[in-house]
């Protein structure tokens, strides 16, 4: 039979490590930029929105389709950058420890 106290300690340890990781992700700043550079989004590593810069030329109501396209491009760019950052910081040993 498994030791309930040991399992509780393990759960607490995992929760603590997850909170630390979330804190670290929030400190990591990542931007995404549209191909034209007219939209730049600022988010953190926890995928929380922080700010957006939009070129004034896209604020014309007739440019809404272009604005949406630029926002989509900027978000995709952000996602690619975030994935690269995550892989740099990826610690296989720590992940293995969390799963054991």
C-alpha cells in the first residue's frame, strides 16, 4: 500500500514547483510582430497579454481586415518565439523529477 503522507509531500512538492515555473514564465517577456511590422503584441511566457502597438494607418475602419491579419501574424510570431524560448529553458532532468 502506498504511503499517503509521502504522496501528499510529493503533491505539495509538485505544486510548489509548478508555482515557481509559472512565476518564472510571467517574468519572461516575448513580443510578436506582424510581417509588415505594423502590429506588435507584448505578452509574457505564461501567454498573458501585456500590451499591443498598432500603426495608426491600420486604425481606419476600412483597414479592419488588414488589422486582423496583422494581429494574427503577430500572435503566430509570438508563439514561435515563445516555443524557442521554452526549448532553451527546457530542463529534462527537472521534468523527469516531477514525473517520478
